[in-house]
């Protein structure tokens, strides 16, 4: 926590598995090499603690598929997430 204000900055690393179907891709020139996707990423965020039990999170995430050697880097993306946390 930062002194005086109830804000906690954080950083993180995440990994994920997913499935991507060519039918869901709007760019016809982007060919999906492997439908089963693994992703690596990192995130930066802040939590504003409203009460002892409830907080609001704002987070920026970078999702990367560049670990796959034959996959186009156009699948990499940025995400902004807003959420409510309950402790």
C-alpha cells in the first residue's frame, strides 16, 4: 500500500491456454498455425481499497503468442481490465 492513500500498485506474470478457431479471425490474410494456443503475458495494475472487504482493480495486460515460432505476431494483444475484488 502507498502511504496516506488506499492504493496498491502491482505487477504480475501470467500464462494461459486457449483455443482459437480460424472462423473467429476477421483478417483473411492471417492464417492460424495451431488452434491450441499457449500464451505468456505480463500485467500492471492498481487496486483501490474501498472498504476492508471490497476493492476496485484497474489493470493493463499484454498477451503474447510470440513464444510459438511459426505464429504471426498479429495475435499479440493488449487488454485493459476493470474489476471488483472481494476479500
